[in-house]
């Protein structure tokens, strides 16, 4: 009896640990508020107003008919100057309507803190209260991610998820260094890349934790068999940030099969349900109607779509995001140096501006080309085996937790494959485009590896892939932390989280190996992994010694990190494809 009581007490203590981690993490985020601020708050930059502060001002000061238009009346801070009507920043309010309403809600509280931040001004405005409010809003909305991951972890309880698995998924996800770096405005204001003149290369916080929380909540509903709720949640997510549209094919096929063709247990076959189909369709229409309806009334749909799908931002920014296009750009630059062509667009790829990119040697990449390649790159995942579409189509939900031991092993494998496909396409997206407002897609760097945590405990290979991609993604953010005083913070954040994730997953792998008598270890790194990580450390050393030994080559650290991390991300994509196909074959046996 005493031993049982001790075990119960130990279990209760274990359940408290994640919440202590949440409390400590929240306090740490608050401590980062006085840290360096990017040009989102840079009052010295006259090129554009602070992005999110400007969004607060627009949604609170203008009618919705002007939220997505380019021309507004700007009130100068100097009363002697007359108001002028001019184009706002090209990047103003380029998120879907739900996010605009989200900014509107925040503006109601912002006005109580500092009414001046809600004034549309020709000059940037960044009072101390504005900065505190903006960063505190990120801290508060991050609880959406915490709650969603906690629910997901609870769904694992008493099934395949051991206490160790639940602890790892929760702690490693919410402590992800990429989310802290991106959403806490620890980023650089100016980088010099291939050119002697500096260029603004800021990235603004995007409430990634909040948005990732909505995605995880949708996955949680799928895991619990609540398909209609999953579809509604995902539709809402699309209206907060349309970049998540890459997951839409999976949701379409999965919901069509599992909700619109429910299993008839008497006939032991699936039958089309007009009622379910109508419920799902009506729910999605209502969500999009609530989002776009007000703008349709004021005839602003073209303006909204023009902001959501711009075609003049160019392929890459001065600091190339670590993806396939960084490798493409690097190859073009290498061919330029080798062939030495005489062309006027020599500096366009790295000029540090957002605009049309003109490659010199390699073929130019148009927006249409990127769309075609993006869709084509999804095909292997969608039709793998008999394949992903048929996998989604053939796998069945019984209405119980799909991780339940009562569900057959092939079905559990298929449902895990659905989650893996979601993460697979997230990483594939990272390999195919740069989607951030300034070209650098911070969303995948921040929540791509973070979302991969949901399947990191599935196997040794998943744990290894997660630790590798997590390290690569976080290291790629190092150049975005510019101030010397924050050098210690950036190094500690990246490597502390990598070490934490590694140690937790090592313990999990050891537990599984002992339980199932499998002789495996996460520490058994293959030669490609070991060589790559050694090279990654060398690249980091170059970023620190370059100003001392090669001061004229200011482009070198950024180029090395972009290209080298791009190789790592693409390698992780191939690894996830391999794991996905392996599970497909297992499910077909």
C-alpha cells in the first residue's frame, strides 16, 4: 500500500512539472520584453510604420472598406504639417479577415494602454507602452498553443501515450526556441548581404504560437474522431493565416471519407451521408461567410485577395530563408562567378530589397512556376503507395480515440501517417518558398519543427529527424539576433532547447527499447548526420570570426547559413518522405 501511495504521489508530482515549465517559460518571455526590437518598432526607420502597430491603428481607426486598400489619409505628428493622402506600406494588413478582426480586438485593449498607438501616422510610433503591449499580447495568445498541446497530450492518456510521451510532446513544443526567437522580437534590424550598403531585413512577430495552437487543436479533434469540429477549426485557421492552405488537400480527403462517408457497422461498408456532407459544407461556408462577408458587402473582395496573394514580392529576401530556393540562388551566384556574365541584374538576387528577382544564369522563376512546383511537390506525399489519398480514403475512424489499443494496428499506423503527412507538408513548404511578409518565412522556422514534436515520439527515426530539423531550423534564426548583448541569449536558447529535446527523446527511446527489447539508440547517428552537424558548428564559427578575419566579406556568414541550413531542411524532407512511405507499406501488409 505504501508503495502504491508513493507511486501515486510521484505521478501527481510528474503531472505538475509541465505546468511549472509553463510558468517558468512565461516569466522568461516577460524578461525578454526589454530586449532588442526590430524595425517593426524602429522609430529611426522612415521607410514604413511598425507593422502590427499599424494594423492596430488601421482596424480601429478606419472603416472595414479601407482596411485592405493602399491609400489612407496620414496624419503627421507635426501639427504644422497638413494631412496627406498617400499609399501605405505594401505589406499593410496582408493576413485574412479573421486576423484583421483579431487585431481589431487587440486594438480595443491597446487604446486603454496608449491611445496614441492607434493613430495612423506618417511617422513610426513606438512608445515603451506600445512595445510592452505588443510583446505581452504575444505572451498571452501563446496560451492557445499551450492549451491545444495539453489537450492533445490528454488524448494520448491511457492509450499509446505514456507519461513520458505526454511530457515530451508538451514541454518540447512549448519551449521551442524558434517560437521564442521569432515571436519575442529578438531579431536584427540591418544586414549587409553582397552589397556594401545595409538593407532592412526585419521580420515581425506573427503570433506563431497562437496560430500553431489552432492547428494543433484541429489535429486534436481529428485524433478524438470529432471530424466536424476539426473541419470548422481548420477553416477558421485558414481565415487567420492562409499559408496553412497547403494542408487543405489532406483535410478535404480525410473529412470527405471519414465524415461524409461514415462507416455503416451493420453493412460493414461506408455509405455517403448527405446530412454529414451538408453539415460540413454549411459549416465551412458559414466560417468563410463570417470572414469575407463584411468585405463583400462593401465590395472590397478584390482588395482583400490582392493583399492575400501578392505577386510582386519576389522570390527571396536579402537573407534567404533556408529552403530549396536558397540552394537555387546559391547555384546561380556560383555560376555567375564561374562564367562572369555581363548583365544588369547582377545584384538583384541579393540587393536586400523586396521585389522581382532576376536570376542571371539559371532560368527566372515566376509566381506561376512556384505555384506549380509547390503543388507538384505535394504529389508524392498525396499519392504515395496506394497512397496517401487512398490511405486517407481507406483508413477508418470508429469514433474512439484512434490511439486506443482497441483499434487495430494498421489503422493506428494510418492515422499516425495522417499526422505525419501534415508535418511532412509543413517541411515541404519550407523547401519550396519564402512566405513571410518580408520574404523570410518565419512561420515554418518557428512552428515547423515545433509541430513535428507531435510525432517525435513515434519511433527512433522520428526522434532523430525531429532533433536534427529542430537544430537546423533554430540555427538558421541565429543571424536574426543581431545585438551583441543578446549573443548569449541566442546561443543559450538554441542549444539549450536542442539539448533538452535530445535528452528527453533519448530517455524515451531507452524506455521503449527496454519495454519492447529493441536494441536501438538515438545516439547512433549515421555518418551523414554527424558530418552535417560538424559542418554546422563550423558555419557558426565562421559567423563569429568573419568580422575579424574577413571584414570585407560581410555576405559570407548569411550565405553560408542560408545554404547550409537549406541543405539540412531538404534532407529532413527526404527523411520524412522515407518514414511516411515506410508506414504506408506497413499498413498495407
